[in-house]
C-alpha cells in the first residue's frame, strides 16, 4: 500500500531586505553554502541544529541573468530534541 506524501515545506518569496533582516535576527548561527567569500549564483543558509541537508535549509537566494530571488522556509522547523 502506498504511503502518504511526507509534509513538504513551503518557501515564502521575500525581498532582499526581508531576507537580510531574517538572517540577522535568526536565533542561531547559520552556515552559508557555498561560503559567503565565494562568488555564487545560488546560496543556501543552513541551521546545523536542524540536522543534515536538505532538512536544515532555512533560506536561499539565487541570481540568473538579470533575475534574482530570495526565499525563506515556512514554517521554520523546530529542533526535535
């Protein structure tokens, strides 16, 4: 028998300013992948307290040509320990 789909997280589109405020006010230390010192067209911010990737991804940003996008994961998962 087929199992139901696991609940999939939702990603909320935000402005660059909203993403910066979110990252600044986030309560724990975040890891950026790739690191902020490297030039990248796609970047994710991970909260190691939430487990391994992709479960720990809480924000992402990308650029393709003249288009840019910023997203925040909703709802933010809580640490299950």
